[in-house]
């Protein structure tokens, strides 16, 4: 068992493919409805669901970006560097929607993405 949104984020906010935000949210809400029907989630969790989804994505994308950098530095695999801007772009996009994440979004945008 793990976070209910982890696999969903892995599919809908993939590090290699970018889907339009509207479609991602539409698919995420479809998943939520199925999760409620199957007893995995409760209807009263609806308010928090998208937040959980977004925060799980931020954590996952920060981790993936670090792994991509490590693959370059340690394993001499430069191909993954091209995926870092897209992956960190998710962090910026989501972070701008949450006041508590705006400093992170600004940092990533101004100090990291600007020099890649």
C-alpha cells in the first residue's frame, strides 16, 4: 500500500510525455470517481484529492529530476538531461497554484530552469 495518487501521477504526469492540464484533471477526476465506487476512497475526500495528486506529483518530479542529474553525473548518461526541464516544469506549474509552494516554484524557475 502507498499513496493513492502515486500511480495516477506516474501515468498522467509522466516525465517523458506532457498532456494538457485540462485532460489530466479530467482523467484524475474519473479515477477519483472509480476509486470511490470501489471503496478505495471516500466521497468526502473529494476536496483534498486534487491537492494530494498535485503534491504527490511535486515530490515525484523533484525526485525524478535528481535521478536524471545523477544518471548524467555518475553514469555518464546525458540523454536524461533533456527530460529535466519538462519534469521541473510540472513543479513550477503546480507550485504556482499553491501559496505554500510558490517559493519553490520561483526558485526552480529562476535558479534552476533558467540555467539549463
